[in-house]
C-alpha cells in the first residue's frame, strides 16, 4: 500500500512538472498568440489584448499567476473562443468524450473478455480459429482505418446509421464500434493468453482433482487469475483509447475534448492546449491508480 | 535440426523460418519495401503532378484511380508507403538507442540510479505519449520551421520528417528500456560478465564486447515490435494533419484524404480502400514478424503476446 500512496502523492508533482514544461516551451515560441489574426487594428487594441491576457507581465510573474490559478482549478481563458474559459469548454466537451469513452470501453471488455474466454477453452476449433482471425484483423486495423471504412459500408453504402455528429443512440453506434472493436480485439487476445496459461497451472489441476465441476473450476479458479493481464493492460489501453478518441471525434465530427484538442494545435490556442494536456494527464494518472488498486485486489501478491 | 554449429542465433533463425505466419509477414514486408523503394522509379509517374482526370476510378491508365487533383493514386500510395516505412524504421532506431542506453545504465548501475531511472519510465508511461508528439511537432512548426523555411525552403519537408522521427522515437522507448534493464539485471549475474567485471574490463568494452552481443536478440525483437507502433503514430499524426504536409503524402494523410471524400452522393471507394488496405496489411506483416521473432528468441514464452 505504501508504494500506492507514494504514487498518489506523485500526481500533483507530475502535473506541476507538466504544467511548467508546457508553459515555458510554449512561451519560448516566437510570436505572440495574436499574430495569426489579421493585423491588430491599432497599437492600443493590441496593448489592450496583451493586458487582458496578462501577456505584458514579466514571464516569471505570468508563470506564477498560471500556477496560482491552476491550484484553484482555473485553467484560464481560451484564446480562440473569446468569452469562453478553458474550464467552460471542458465542461461542455468532457461529458461527450466521457460517454464515448465509456461506451467504447464497455464494448472492449464486454466483447473482448467473452471472446477470449471461449476461444481459450477451445471447445470448438472452428470458433477458436474464427475468433483468432477476427482478433488478428482487429489488432491490425487501426482506428483511423476502421472508422472511415465503417462509414463507407454502414453509413454511405447501406445507410443504416448517420454519417456523423453526436446525440441519440443511432449516432453513437459507429463511433463506439470504431473505438471499441480495436480494443476488444486486444482484450480478447490478452484474455486468451491469460486463460491458456492459467489452465495449465497446478492449482487448476488440484481443483479438478478435488472433483470440482468444470464450470466451477473456470469461474472460481481460472477466471480471476486470467483477468490479471487484462486488468494490467487496462492502463495503457486507456491511454490508447484517449488517442483513438481524437481520431474518432475527428472522423465523426463529434464535439468532444479530442476535437477541441486537435483544433487547438491549428489555432495555436495555447491555454486550451495546455489545459487539455493537464486534464488528460490527470485523468490518465487517476485511472491508472484505480487500475492499480483493482489489480492489487485481484492479486494480493502484487505490491506486497 | 541441431547441426554442428548451433549458436543461439542460428537456432532462433531456424525457429523463425518454421513459423509460417512470420515468414509470410516477412515476404509481405520485403515486397512492400521494394515497391516503396524502387516502385516509384519503375512507375515513372510524378506523385505530385496534377492531371486533367480528377477522381477517376481505377482503370488501365491509373491502376488505383486518381484523386481530387487528378494525381495518380498508385504513385501517391507508393511514395506514402516509403515515407511511412522510413519514419517507422528511423523512429524505431531512435527509440532503440534511447531505450538501450537507459535500460543498460539502469540495469548495470543498480541501486539508487536504477530506482530513479525506472521511476522516470513509470511516470512517462502514465502520460499520454501521443500528446507529447503533438506538442513536439507544434514546437517544431512554430519555433524552427519558420527559420529553416527562410534559409533552405527545399529542405523543410525533410526536416519535418526528421522532427517527426525524433519526436516519435523519443516517446516509444519505454518498453525497450524496461526489457533491456530486466535482461541486463539477469545477465550481469552470469559468470562470464562477473569475470569480465572482476578482470577490470573498462565499461565501454564491457558493454560492447560482453553485454551487447547477449542483448542483441532482445533488441532485435523489440525493435521489430516498435516499428509498427511508430508507423501507426506517424499515420495517426498525418491523418489529423499534424504530420506530413501536402503535397507530401504518407499512408495516414492518404487515408485522411480518402475519408474526407466520403459522402452519400458519390462513392469514391478507391481513395480510401487502397491506402487503408495497405496500411492494415503492413501492420499485420510487421506484427507477425515481431511475434515470430519473439517466439524464436524466447521459445519458453507463450507466443502471441505481441498485441
């Protein structure tokens, strides 16, 4: 438990390091954030803009101001979406991305675990071969290939689902599948590996020797142990899920954080960019800590 | 199969050649590399030259059809494959150098150095790596590209590729560092390395002559496995428009072009299907070669964990 607590204590340190690095790297870039707009109407307007965003202060002071606001949870104003703060934009976009992510995660686990279990049990060679082939294809077809292909077949060709946008379950189907199937394939492979390894271990033989039914052996003695690789893969998977959501939100024009994040690179909206980087770091750290707790609960040997 | 000269490398090679999926993957890779390397020369069509025939479906004149500017898609796919594979290979090499250096230092030094180095790896692992690449590319575009563009405008696309290779390589070394450290920890307890240490072999020679040859299998396996992930990241960046810029093409940007032409009124499937299919095929080939190498070098391990 000690190392878990120390990891928890490291989260604010990590966020501080990320904030500092981003702040100075982005400030080191030549040109102000307003240069790309049409030439400022006048010197006064430019000065007023600089003053409004505290761009006229010494760098050290700006940094301290940013950290102070950050400590209070204020990520500052967006430069592109004037009149909106980064917090505002996060408040509007996070629920969308979160529901997309949660649905995709549910698909990944809900489809991946059963497929992995059944293909490992190998009762049916044909089903096992099919599952293996499908998961191999799933692993090799990245999100930015699968998304447009699904649109081509199911939205443009068959017209079963809308092409883009968000809201209502019909619009959610294709983005969820795009993001979820890729990870379902990976989860299935890990689950199958885990099962195959555990099925051969002595404690399973012992359980069988005691005359336990096959169902009980699998449910009580194999599954919990075989889940360990899947759960430990969950941490990196969530990071990849985040990456994938950038693409999926781009392909389906979903107004989530990923779409805003990618756009912030084109509009050089540095406060929004930084705010989202910090937000992603925080989310991933928290989720990886939760995964870690879960792992310790499943397998008490870890971390003791 | 154990002949008179059964070195570990030869045994691994024999195991690899018996793995049909891996050999098939290798064949696909060699063919793709040849096509990307000399294909554009043989084809003789300028991938950037706009033609009169825009959005033509595949036919005798243009085997994969043409894009919205009338450019030959086959020529663009070949040149895009070249860029994707080159970025993947060089990016993987960059990650190899960082990862091996980091892992060997951690494993050989041990103690507090090891603990700190590995803590950094843990910390980086829990950060969204691709976000760093996006930031790195932005820094390059906003900070350096302008200066280079004034002095050597022609070199800018090449410099952008180099920036991408470095960015991608510098975030993909974590697994390599972990594996190399673990292997170093095991190896340095072996008698021959203990003897080398006891004889006072200087560190560089200790590393080059005694440690590195015994790490080469692991390095080869994880180098192969990191190529597809770098290729994937490159295409991801180019898909979003943060990687290669037009008129340059990579498989990712071609897929993005194809995806942007998707509409219910006129289906231009070839713009999407050819680059997307090739991307999937390449990833499958790279992954199966990686899995085959891993199984060949670590025979005790259950194979298939490459995903």
